[in-house]
């Protein structure tokens, strides 16, 4: 279930602010917040409370929920800061007004900095020694001679041994004052963000060990132009002690002979001007000292935090979008399916599931090296298929996937009477599921290795129902996920899973506990209770029967009932997305149309002849009535696309079979900020760089392709030694023309050698599927990469169009930073 931020409901000011940011009315925000605070979930509000919110969709509701969490956290921090300063006896009306008007967390912290309890500083010690009047005097009257003025403050008993010590103390006081001016620091920070850049250098002696970060050994780019994957790559390089990162305040490398813009701005803020007066030089040196030893360091930390925040936000967005596409991939449906989990030495694990996903048979065959029992394996598969009426063969995209795909093809050729269809599917996360506690409870009689084959078969039947059993972070469609904030990533991915499950709907009589857990209003406890009730009392016949489940009260029923379906139950409406609270509206529609519910459902001609406005009342408005009529016309409609498969080209089974100019069909396995990866059936995904995705400018690769899409691509170039494939979606493009017009390389990060799971749970610190330490599995239609990526340091440099594409993608020296 969705959880809003804790705390009291926001006041009108927060509602107004959120409304302005979302471009909606304040009343819409107010109602949405009240519903969220009342325990309603985003899917429920988006589907069944359209009148109340003015039809806010789930995307805007998620943004509202996230922004509400941020603003409430800021309000809590604001209250804590006010209380802290008040307890110090330093809160006046002007300061309180300044704090209350702060509109970001950063601004709040800037204002609070001078009042924030801290360890004893040099400035504190100087004040205790009575040196503040000296600092104020020199700042206020630069005509005074610093040395002479300082003599009056010499006091060995207070730790001020001589004039130099007195001046050092006065300087510490002014440095702290300059660095704690909230307005000044905010201005300097924004200037540095817009004008500065991040500089990366390789640490001495780390060139060979950190070769995968070679693109950043001598690198600099403006903060505002750094894409998320590049930021995360550099931070990874720093974490692995390969790179040193330094925020530079200006883009110009030239040494500034005089004061920098920042020093001049600090001086101007405090009225410091060098006119040759006795204290002017000392004050100018104090400004330079404040900038270089305190303010620049502070701003550097702030901007690093901001860079990471923005990079994480973008990486989480990409991960969430890819996950949504994978979860909403087309289901093959209720058809008996044979799952093959490929392997060489350990054999191919086989599991047959019936139309409902129940395991009916298992086996292990050894068609490949070293045993090579090909005919014996075919006999086993033929027997299982004939015995159980298998229609589909799902082949996991791991090691020996292509060989196993060939085996299935041979089975189909030798036994056409079986009418089998084979599909290579993603096995991302299958090993995680196999070893999970839930898998041991669901399939206790099966060995861990066979559970993977079951998962592969089921995810072809219904990807959503099977993938919800796996931690979203293990599904493998992200970039640099091990470098992201755990809470932020989990919250975003959980929201995606919740939205997808509720968008599709769930058969309450067949759904697993993990799937039910994701339904609006149902948590783990209620999900277990529903399954237990179902097992003890048989299938639910009506939605009302859910009220008999222990601890499923009126509120939970309200939230979940519309998303739980009962096909073949006592009431046909229970198989639709019409909420039970709206059944009275349906009865009025039946009366108006004449006949009965059975004759009305699916009767588009009659339903389209009705005027939705005729059925609007105080409880149900036009959006709800319109949805009800649409649902009656196509009850239980699935928002997912129709099932179809990619046809890999015959004779193209390995990298060496590829030739520039070939047009192939493939499956998009992952989409990153710099392009899309496509499985064309040769064990290595090819990269379609963003520049090769369309003839027009593409700002977001997901506007062109999404994971699971079946696309046609043209091969631009192939680098066999480094296992690199450069592809284009521009089918009419001549590879030679592209080679001629390709310009200088651009570091855009990311790519893959042997196919590996992007951001997979096992690829920490290595290059997931790209010759690094981590393994993992590829996206839909891919094949496992693991540590087979073979990115040797002495590999030859590619040339031609591939080299251009790789340089643009930052791959010519290896993907920096491991799992994307």
C-alpha cells in the first residue's frame, strides 16, 4: 500500500504550492491529500475518486504524494529549527520571518547555520578571548592599522600571546561570519552550479586497476550538462579509489591572477574594497582565506550532494519506467507451458506447468557439452509436451540459451504435430526467486534449480503475476542501482509494482500471496488471510465474500474490492473493474437499456447509445459513469498489449554471424539515458545509441523504445574481439554514410558486452555482463552475461561506425562503474 509522509495534514500554503507545481487547482490537491491521509491508495484514488480529485491520474498523484512527503519533512525541519533558535533566546521577528519564508531545505539550513549547535570553533575561542571588537573594528574602519589595533587585545591569560595571534582570532571570526551569511551563500551556490564544473583525475598508480574508468582519468564537464549515468560512474570511481573528484567554481581553466568573481562578491557583500588603506590588504586576504578554506569547501559538498540527488532521481526514474514496461509486458495467457532453464555442465532444467501455472512435471536433460545427449533430450521433451498438451516453450535467456533455443527449434521441426511455439524470455531474478523463502513455501518439493524453470514458464504466461514475487531491484532493468539511496529506490519501485498490479486487476481465486499483497488496501497479513480463507472454504463466489476474511474490514474492502476479480462467480459484475459501490448505477443502466445484465455486458451498440449524463447523481459523477459504461462494453479488459514474439533470423546465432547492413528483428531488453539495448539472438545485446534511434532529435530514448518492444534494427558494425554490436533503428541508413559523417566521440557512458542484467542485484562493484565482477541476467529476450563479458585491457580498439557509436556511448574504454 502507498504510504504518505507522516505528520499533520498540510495547511493551505502547502496545498497552494503543490497545486502550482502540478498545474492543478488547489481544491484538487486538498481532496487528494485528505484521501491519502485517510488511508486511500493512489490506485484507488485515481480509479474510483475521479469526481473528488478532478480526475487526477496516477502519475500526478504519485508526484503529489512525493512532493507532499518532501514538504512535510521540510515543515518538520522548520519547526525544529525555530524551536532550537528560540531555546537559545536568539529568535526575533525578522529571523522567524526569514525561516518561515525559506522554500527549500537547503535555504533552511543556510539560515540555521549560524545558530546550529557545533563543536568549539576557532571563531568561538576568539570571541571568548574578547577579539570580536577587533574584527568589527577593522571591518568597520579599514583606516585603522591592523598591527596597532591588535596590540590592544594581547592578553596571554586569554591565550592571545601577541598581535599576530589577535589578528588570527579576528580573522577566524570574520571567516565564520562570511561563511554563514545565508543570502550570500545561496547566491554563490547558484553561481557555482551554473558556471562551475566537475573535474576528475586518476589517482597516481591506479591507471591499470581502474581501467574501466579510463574515460574519466582526465575529465571535466559543467555541472548542468552532466547526465545521471556519468555522475554515478564518477562517484563510483571515487568510491573505488580510482578517481579524485573536485568541483571547480568556474569553467575556465585559466589561473585568475587577481581576486576571483566569488572573492569580489564576498568582499562586496561586506563593504570590503582595497583602496590602499591600512586594513584593506588584511581584509582582502581574509576574504580570500574565507573563500578558499571554508566557503568553497562548503559549496563543493553542497554541489556534490545536488549532483548525486539529481543523478539518483533520474536513475530511479529510468529504473521505474523500465520496470513498468516489463511488468506490463504482454502475457501469453492460460496455456500449458514448458519452461527451460538453460545450462551446460549442470544440464537444462525442465518444468511443465498447466494453464493455471500449476507444476505438473519436471526433468533435467543434458543436450549440450560435455554430455551431448541431444536425441535423448528431444525424446524427453517430446514426451512431456505430448503428455501435458504443452503449447508454449519458454527458454530462459541465460548461459546456453541460444543452444537450448536451437534444441527447441529441432523439437518443433521433428514433431510438427505438437504445434509448439518457442519464445526466449528474460530470466532476470529467477535465481533470486528460486532461493527465496516464498519459493520454498510455494514449491517445497522441488530442488532450487528446478524452481527457476517453473518461474521461467510462468513469467511467459503472466509476467506481472510472476515478477511480483521478486524484489523489484533484482529484476534488472536499472542503472547503477547499488549506488542509489535504498529508501528512494524501493519506494519508487514499489509504487510502480502497485500501480501495475492494480491497473491489470487480480483474480482473487488464483492470485498468489505476493500478488495479492500489491493490491490496493491489502498488505502481507491480509494477503495471507485471503489465501488461507480460499484454501479452507473454496473459491470466492462473490466480492462480498471477502468480508468474511479475518481482519478485512470496511476500509480495506473499499480499497481492494474494485481491483479483485471473480471470473465465473455469482455476479458477472464481480469479474469487472466496476466497484461494488457503483453497482446501483449499473442497475439503473440495465433498467434504462431493458433486458438483463447478461444481455447488456459486451453489447457495444446498446451501451454506446446511452447518454452517461442520464445516470449521474450526487454520489457518482460523469467520469465514473463513463468508466462504468466502458467497462460494461469490454468487461475485465487487460491494458497490456497482445502477445507476440520476435522472430530471430535463421543462421544468425553468434556474434560472428552478424554483418553490417543486416536487418534483424529483436527485443528491446533495456533502455538507458544514452540509448537502447536490443537482443537479436546472438548472446550479446546490441546498442542502439540515442543518435541512431530516429531521424529527428531524441531527448529521451524511452520516447522511441521500451523494454519488451519488438523492433527491426540494421547492423552498423560488429567488433568480435570486444563483443560489441552497433545497431540503428534507421533502417534506410547506409553504414558507410554513417561512418563518414560520424563526428568526434562523446562520453555518454554505458553499454554491454555479453548480455548482463543492468543494475542487477549481484553485480556490485563489477561490470554486470560487461566483463566485470558481477553477474546478473539480461532484460527480456536477452541472455545472461555474468562475468563472461571478456573486456580485456589489451583488447584492440574498434574502428569505423562501431568506434563512433562506442565513443559516443563511453564504451571504447569499457563502461565506467559496473552495473549501469
